[in-house]
C-alpha cells in the first residue's frame, strides 16, 4: 500500500472549471441588481471576446482589467457579495465542465486538498469556490475604500504572482509540490504548471498546447457542461466510478486517469 504525503490539486477557474469567464457569468445577476448598465455589459462582452476566442495575452489581460476596474468603481462590496452569493446559490450559468467536477471529486476522494487559483476578483471567485467546496481560494484582491470598490487592485493573482501565491500556500500547508497537480487552460499559468509535479492542461490555448505536446503533459479536452448546483459537486458526476466517490481509490488509478496518452 502506498504512503502519501500531503497533496493538493490546484485548479484555474475561468475556462478550466467553468466554460467562460466568471465576470461574464455574473453579468446577468449584476444587471438585474442595477449594478451594471446595458452599455457597460456590452462593452465588457466586447472586451472579453478575444480572450474567449484566443486565450490570454498580456495586452488583452490589461484591457480586461482596466475595463473591469472602470465598471466596478464605486460598487458597494457588501452589495456585490450579496448579488454574487445569491446567484451562485441558485445556479451558476453558464455551466461548469463535467470533467472538471469529476476531477475535483476524484482528487477529493483521494484525500487531496482542493485549491481554486484564479486571476478573477475575490468577490466573484469566493462564492464559486465555496460551492465547489474548495479547501483554499486564491484570487485577485480588489482595492476597497470605506466599503466601496475603487476600481484598483491590491494583488493581481496572475501568471508568476499566482504561482508564487500557490508556493506560499504549499509551504504553509506542508505540501510537496512535486506530488501536487495543477489544471489550467492558459499559457499565463505556465509558471503554475511548472511549479507542480503533475501539470494538466485543459482545452489549452495554442501556446500552451505546443508546450504540453513538447513536454508530454496531459492534454484534456473538456466539452460537456452541467449547471453547477451543490448536489453536483458532492460526488463525481460522470466518467468516474462509484468506487472513487466512496474513497476506494489508489494512486495508480489517478495516474492512469491522467496519463499523457489518455
């Protein structure tokens, strides 16, 4: 029987667990709450279309970050938390990838800590992370003054900074990163994927796909989606046997499921 040291599975959120960006997923609830105008919603969609089609790039990320800062300036943090929490507790739309939920359930059944590490703002990520029953949530910290968002950022959880945040968390928890997993779709998360012993690419963008092929990293194509509700994350949704849900899983089974040739 194998002996395990503490391990974790780190998941990017946008386009890895959910099939779009969390900012776009929350547009309808924010509009209904009167926090987002129709014109701002349209501008936000236009800004994020290149990201959805072609993935991340530094200039593209800067434009999205600046636009989100402009739109959110002056928002009440309390109101934002209430709107997002209410939307998540009802049902998140668009949908989560079934395979992502299976992977989370599989790792949880293996006794691994679940980490959501996202560049999206903490107020958007935290309710989703709680619904996914993540053990830890790492996200971009927004600047707040007297209870209202300034549009600025205290800490941008992206690229090398995201990898550094994961490394600090691993050190605090005593994880051996060589025995941890990381899942992402984006080349911006290359520092994170290089940090762990088990990198897994999910619907990778062109640059990340090239690197994954060169390094023989697993490439997973997630497509089927499901509406995220609390009942959907308690156990694997599809594709993983009931034995996984019951915890009867060995390290060899996880390695087989994530083998590069699968």
